[in-house]
């Protein structure tokens, strides 16, 4: 048999080798020689990839603004507190024992806070706060009481005789209340506070004019400026009830200031919020034992007293000569001493006279 014949006869043995040798070499990457996919550069994705990053950036910005705003709201009271004048107000000698509620003396004075000369006390009030309704009580300034060391005379003389300590001592000895704090409002500063708030709303039932105080106001609800609010709170000649009606007007002014100060339009207006807070601090003097925390409690209670949840009273009196009622007045103060203001009933009246 020839070699050609042998070769043809055994070709089937070498068929697989020939087939492998004729196939192309595989790609070193183990796949077809296709170009790699083109990926977009970082940050240039489609809208669905870019929008979340933009949203996250806006949220961070809003959170930053919120934190700064909260910091501003917290910082302003501390700035205002730095403007408040501290005065000695704790009396010497024996005092009533501590009681369940807290009682604060509020005085409206002609003197600017920090002045050496003691001005007249055009208004004297006591704020009681405890378990029951908050009570704001006006003391008619012509009330005849026993002033330690000075005999029986008008209560507003106590401040002129001995400043805050003697006034606190006089109130404690004539009522049995333990006084926990003293707050003086300078009338000169009241004008700035009201103007910083953009005015307050007062609602006199009748038109009032008084040449001495400069009051000229129409009947009905209206927004007034600081000068008008001051005249409204100091006037008594235009009222038939004199000093008693003036006490009601003073409580109305304090309530209107509190309502405007805590309104959202004040808190959300940074200029108004800051201006009103600083002007308020500048117009106040407090006892040197009053802390910022206790003053915040006082301010919160005062706003509650002038809101719908509080009671506004005058010391129970027997007649228009503002002599304290010998039966009703002690019963009234006993409720405050025992922190049972919810049981005052008809002992609390706006004029102090029985209804």
C-alpha cells in the first residue's frame, strides 16, 4: 500500500487536530472582541441620578436655617436678661413660711430701673401661680394698710419709704402671703416695649379723654401706640370708679402686651422679636434673688393669667374708699396661701366689690 493510500486511510484519526488548527485563536479576555461599554463620567448621570443629590443639598440647607433660627430664639432671652436691672428686694426680719404656690409682686413705677430716686408706684399687683388657676390681683394704691415703721397709711407709700424690701414686707404682713419675687416695670420703658411690638390692641367701653395723662381714645377695639397705652394705664380721672377702674385698665394693658409678644407674628419676625425682648429687659428691675429660670416661670404665668385660663381680681374692698373688706379679704388671701385659687368663687371680682 502506498503512502498516499495510508494517509487517506487514516485521515479520520487526525480530523479533530485539523479542525482545531484551522479555528482562530480565542481572545485573551475570554470573550468576543467587542469594545468595552462607555460609562458616563461621575456626576453626569441622567435626571434620576442627579435629582436626589440636589434634594439632599436643599434639605441640608433647610436644616441649617432651622438650627440657626432655633439658636436665635434661644439666645435672645439671654441677651434681654442681661439688660434687666437687679435690685435688693428681700426684707429683713420674720417672714411667712414657704407656701405651695409662688407669689410675685409687680410694681409699675415712674422711676427708670436702676435710678437711685424712688418713683411713685402707680400700680401694685400680686401674681399667684400654683396648682389652680393663675391669679393676678390688683392692690388699689390708696388702700390703707399698716406699713412697718410708718403706721397706718396708703400702701403705695411703702415703696417711697423703703423701696422694694419695705413694700414686700408690707404686703407679706398685711396678707400672710410669702412673696417669692419682685418685678418692677418702669413706665418710661413701657412706651418702647409697645412700639417695638408694633402697637397693642385695647378695647375701652367708652371714649376717654384726660388732659393730665394726655389720654384721648375712642370707644371700641383699636391698635394703640406706646404713648397711648401708657396714658391709658395711668389715667384715673376719666374713670368714674377712679383707682379701681385704673387697675382694670392696667391689667388690660399687661394682657395686651403679653398677647402680642407671644403671637406667631412676633416670634417669626426677627426684628420685632429682638427689639421687643431687649426693650422689655431694659424696662425691668427684678429682685436680686430672681433667676432667669424663675423669671421665665413668672412671665409664662403672667401670660396665662391674662389669657382665658387665669383670674383677674382686685383685693376685696368694702367701699369706694378702698377699705379692705374685713371678712372677704382674709378669706381671699387664705385661698392663695393654701394654693386653692380654684375655690375663690365670688371672692374674685374685677373691682373688688361684691357682685
